[in-house]
């Protein structure tokens, strides 16, 4: 089984105060992430600068010795604020070991310009944790008899 990934940053930046203002100022911001068996799923908010836009997530599992890029896809309907769009992504991580460390940054290309959200220069980092199997009840294999 794949290791559990633990974010080393608040996993719901979109719920923090001032999020909408940060999106307006920086044009792109990570909204949330969630580790799943299939990989790391998340959402990104971008300022709606132009109709055509490309959002992707660049990530590494080996400290940037190599990297991959995964596309993010538009998620209708647009947020109610009327000025931003939401894009969702899935980073397929496959089987790894408990020492897996994931780093990523979000890229937004629009109107001939490129914007990045790299967590204020720190990248978004997650560390792998070994999945702990549920505790087994010592009597779980015993027969239960009712009288």
C-alpha cells in the first residue's frame, strides 16, 4: 500500500482569512489538498484574467532530482465570487515507501504570462508516514454464543 502523506502546511489554505485577497494579489493559490490511496488530490483558485488559461502542478518525489507535471482541470460551476475559477488536480503517486517526501508548486499560464504559487518560496511539502493497520481485537476470531 502507498504511504500516507502528511502535509507540512495547513491543508485547507482556502479556508483561511484573506484567501480571496491573496488570489487577487498573486493570481493563483492552492485552495486545499487531500491524500488518497490514488494520490494527492487538490484544488487551485485562479483569478479569471482571460478565458484561455492553463493550470498545472509541478511535483517531485526525489528532492527535485527529477520532476513531473500534472494538469489541473476546470471545475464548474465557477465560485460565487465572480472573479475566480477553480481547477482540480490529482498527483498519481503509486506505491512508495514511508520515507516518501512530496514537494509541489502550482503554475498558472494566462494571457502570455506565467504565475506560480510555491507557498511563499517554500514549496508545498508533504512527508510520507507508514500506514498503521487498525488494531486487531484479540477476541475477534472467537465465536460469539448467545444463550
